């Protein structure tokens, strides 16, 4: 298990591995942002990604001793023969602490973890209408990748053959 405990002296933000006791605040933050109460989802996510082991990371950021955000990601090979890369699945920051460098500190920390594990690309997916998240990732140097996700709504019936 990897121990992650990174203090940014400029921002005062501490990024560390999440522990079980952080789950109530993680669930609360997610509900505040998404509007959905998903305790089972976050407990399962912590079970899968907690502990910073096997290329999986579930990190929290503290501001003034309080959890102000979290980030979840892992190293994995993507579909279609792509080489292993770091994937960020979730990034959430308390709206009251935004613009305090919390998301940047968490993103930089997880990217450092990915680099140390030997991968040279980081990936994420976001809804194209989520301008706040898109602007953040672009400010970190991310841009559209080579692969374009395609989708089809199946609720209108069968796909044509």
C-alpha cells in the first residue's frame, strides 16, 4: 500500500489517502454536487479504490483540517489495445472552497502517482455540457484525445440492423 500525504505549502491544502471515516463527508459532498444520495456507490468505490494500491487511488483534500474535495482514479489499459494510462473517474470540490487550488492539488497528486507507476498519459471523460469541469481539466493541460466516444440511446427501441 502506498502512503500519500502531500501538503502544498502555497495553498495550505493537504492531499492524502481517503480512510473509512471520510466516507460520510465524501457522500455528503457528492450529494451536494450531484443532487443524488449514493452511499452504497461510494462505499463500494472506497472498497475498490481505497488504500492507494494496485494502481488505484481514492484521495481526499483537506483545507483547514476539513475535507474539501476528493478524487478517484486508477491505472488501467483502455479498450482497443491502448497502452495503460491513468484514469480520473471522479473529482469533486466543495463549492465553498472552489478557486482555492484544491482540485489542482488533487489532480497534481494523482498525476504524480500515475507517473511514479510508469504511465505517461492521464485520461478522463466529462459531459460536454459541464463547462466548469471541462474548463478545469483544460486549465490543467488536458485536451481532446485520439479516441472519440460514441453512444446511442437505446430507450427508443431496437437498434437498426
